[in-house]
C-alpha cells in the first residue's frame, strides 16, 4: 500500500513548445524574435510554474456575490478568486492587451500579443474572458471613431498600470436568445442626464469590469437589428455605486466557473451611444472580430496545456509493466491529439496574423477578404477541436482524469465554452456563408490554400497535398451547387465550413512542415500533417436527405 502516483508536471511553456519555437522563427523577423525571447521565456516559466501551482491551490475559490451589506444597503459586490486578482495585475504589467495597441512590433504586434497570452493564459482560469472583451471594446471604440469615448476609455483599456487598467464587459445576451440579438428588449430612453437603459441582460461575462458595451433599442426605433444601437456604460459612478445596475445572481455554469458571469437588471443605467442610434449589430462586429480571434487562440492554448500534461503523465504512469509512453496504443492516441492541436494552432495564429496586418494597414485587398472568412472559420474549427482533445486527454488519465482535484476535468469543462461563446458552431457556419457572399472572398480563400500547397515539395507530404486539394475542389463544387437550394445550403453549412477550416489547417500545417524540413527544425511537423490528413478534412456529404434529418431530429 506504499504506492503513490507521481502527478504530471509542467516545465517552461516556451522552452518545451517546439511548435511555438518553429512558428516564431519562421514568422517573426529575426531581430524582433531575438528581442522577445527573454520576455517569452519569463512568461513561459510563470505559465508552467508559479501560476500553474497557484491555479491548483486556488481550485475551490469561485466568485461570490454579496447583494446586501450588514445594514440592509444593496451593494451587489462580486469578490473574484485570489488567482484572478493577481492575473489582472499580470495582464496590465505584461501588456496582455496593451501590446496590440502600442504597435511596437508593427504588423506583428498581434502575434506578439497572442504569444504572450498563449504562454500563460492556460494557468489563469479563463481570465482571458475579460481581456478578450477589453481588447474588443478598445478596437470597437477606435474603429467607430467616437473621440470623446476614445479619450475617456482607451488609455485605461490599454494601460500597463494595474491601478488605472480597466476591463470591459460585453452585454448582448437576453432571455430572448444569445444568437438572435435582433430580439433585444432593452430600451434606451432620453433623460435630462442623458440616455438611460432599462431591461434584463441574461448572461454577462466578467461582470466586475469597469465598463461595458451593450445593445439597446432607442425608444421609437423599429424592430430587428437595424433598430438597435451600441451603448457605452461605466458600471459604477464616481462614488463607487453601481450605475442603475442590479446583479440578480451569478450563473451556475458547467465550466469557466472562475469567470463572474451574472444576470443583470438595468434600471435607468446611464449610457452613451457609441456610433449613432441604429445599426448596433453591425457596429458590434468590430468587437466580435477580436473576441472570436481570442476564442480561437483560447482553443489553441487549452489544447496545448492538455497535451503537455498528458505527455508528461505518460512518462510517469506505469501500467502492465511499462510506462504509458511505451505502449503503442497510448502513443497512437496521443499522436492523433497532437496532430489536431498543431492544426488548430496554425489556423488560430493565421487569424491573428491577418488581424495584425489589417490593424497595421498593410493588408492587401485579398488579405482583407480572407480575414473576414478566416476569423469565423478559425473560431468554429478550433472550438470543436478543443472539446475533442480535452475530452480525450481526460480519458488518457483514466480515473484521475475524472477527479476534480487533479485539475484535469477543468480542462474539459472550460473548453466546452469555446464552441458556444461568441457564436455556436452552427451560427458561425452561417456567418462563414455570409462572408462568402462578398465578391472575391471564396477566390481569396482558394488562393490562400493553393498558395500554401504549392510550396510543399517533400514526397512524404504529398498525401497531405492531395487530401487538401481534393477537399478544396469538393467544397467548390458543393457550394456552387447548393446555391440553387437555400435549405440544402443551410443544412450543409456546418460540414462545409468545417471542411474549409480543416482544409486550411492542413494546408498551413503542410506548408509549415516543409519549412521545418528545410530549416533544420526536424520532421515532427511533417508527422503531424500526415496524421491530420488521415483524420479527414472533407466532411461534405453530397447526398444528405433532409427528410431523414427531420425524422431523426
């Protein structure tokens, strides 16, 4: 009875990540890459050491809502976990939002920013949620051009000083639904002090933020999304009292339990229109563009963390006379998961690159079209991969993967949000179809995939080229045929979009594998591309019977 299983351990999350190192060596100018190495190694050490251990100790601490003080005053105070408090300080000091806006790395500023987050966020209990919305709010204010609000809020949203750093919420979801925000019931009315909002927000993440961007319908406006406006709200007044906001309850969620997600009543909340009194959904697109990129990157760092733990554990766990890492079946299982992770990594960072080039105003017209499509594709494709990979990793730990205090089940529970938040897989699939409606978008996508595949020369990668090329042609034929039948188009949107996403992943991974072979980074990425191709990238089915589907559903 003397045996105790050695738990998995993490090393420096920069030094241990060969995929990240090869990606940065390839993507960043040499002098920039060299200048960032110390910073990246420091964060890699924090992510695999101090904050990972803090995360394990902090496991049982969750946000707590106190609605009333001892004397009967309504205070609605939310106390976040100790880890979250320290994470916010880290976020400010390390520029986890600010780096993108300082533009010191020019068109690579987004890559720089997201590498910082990639190295540490998996140990911060989804503190990426308020940072994503903070980033989205900053970008929205800049692009919508309300100078008064830019001057007021942007210095706080992009500050490196923890004392002045603000985070932002995003209040869109109501009881009428999260996806169809055109049904928003919150009303905005003029008052002597300005616009005031009244309504209920059913699901507001990071409710402890200092500001929020929200949707409301100015009194007298028509129905639907056209009649909505985007409003800027500061959650508390100068005295620290809530701005006409009541926190009804914190949501009891399956995952992301450290995120203070609340149901709010707005009762005369003072607010400022950001960009006129109509087109709120259209104007929210700037925020969604950024937050969906964060979502895709969240999938990448979640899969990376799961794989790091699973690989280390396989070196420590002995079953049937040998380490798991010596068992062919276990090796085969982890190899398949690693291939999915590497593909998702490449697609998520491609979305990051395009966002950075767009913001630095160096993107070509083709890249602008591509960015509009790649963002929803990256979000939906990587979200599904993260759910799959973290579920399999839980199973790879056996019973320990089902026991909460190992920390392993949290990986799976927290990852489930990635395919839901900021648009479910189905909703994002329809968004991808809408992106394709803009002339030139499909051509830009095909040019991207074909251009990547054209660089691949290694004979061992030829099956990957064939698989991606075949899927691309099938997608082209299907979409042109389905245009004749809207029901067929909608029913097949998910398979079509996942096919585009996985095809681009395979093209990106194969291109990177060729570069690694040519530049001394070894054959590991080639193995990932080959395994990923074997998993299948073409998910389109030409003979889907809608009658059968209705019977089965």
